[in-house]
């Protein structure tokens, strides 16, 4: 545990959410609204669509995580031994599948999104910037609220398939990886249109 008593899984996730804000700044600096909505190629997402997808998916999942934390507090599902969370093979696989590619490159495994998380054409950049920033605050607050809970054995269902149940702590890590994955994609989209 770190000095604040947070499990390293939560502390690392929170640090990565804060890092996403710096990456957002680098992504949108000098980017016009028109360029933000330009697709880098047929069927490829624009910068705005990448951000919109992250806001939609992150906001929906944050609600689910907050509900799980609240329920776990009511049931007093705290960690028993005080040791840092250690995930099983399925949680580790889930984290790996949602993670970014090496050195900002495309991930080896492509994961199709579902209509629930479809960004459409992408909303205006000022709106997305505000919502993405607010989402990072929500994720940090949510992760902090999970302090002392059993991050491994409290399972949370996927929004896409109720058969997929992942440990509470693994969700925080996976969301951080998912954000990094699509921020990398947005940077590649920006570079592909010559910016």
C-alpha cells in the first residue's frame, strides 16, 4: 500500500487518469474544429470520434463502478489481508486486451466496439474536452472511493455482456488502458491528416 493507504492498483490507475489530461492537451493544441472531425481514412475515426468514444464508454462504466462500490460498502466487502491486489488470469487477460499498443502503435489485437459505445460523428471539441476532463475527475473519485475494498473478488459485469465479470480493481486498470489506447489512436489520426 502507498502512503495514502491506497492499493497500488488504484494509485496507478488514478495517476494514469491524470496523465490522460496532459495527453488530451497535447492532442488538441492547435487543432481546429474541422481538423478534429477529419477522418484519416475510410472508416477510420477522427480525433473527435476517439474522444467521444472515450467519454461515452468511460461515463457509462463509471456509473457501473460507482454502483458496485456503493453495494460493496453496504455489504462490507473489504480486503481481508491488506496485501496489494493480485488479479487472476481472466482479469489479467481482460486488462491486456483493452491496453494500448507498444510505443503508441496500434495494438496487436483489435477489439470491435458495440453500438452502445458508438461515437457517431463526434461532438464539438470544447464539449468533448470539458466532458473528458470531468470524466477523469469522476474516475479518480471513483477509484479513491474503492479504497479498502476487495478489488479482486468484487466482480463487476461488463456493459456489453453480462457473462463477462471482472474484478473491481481490474476495471480501473482496464479503463486507464482503454483511454491510452484511444488517445494513441487519436494522435495517429492527427498525424495522418498532416498535423
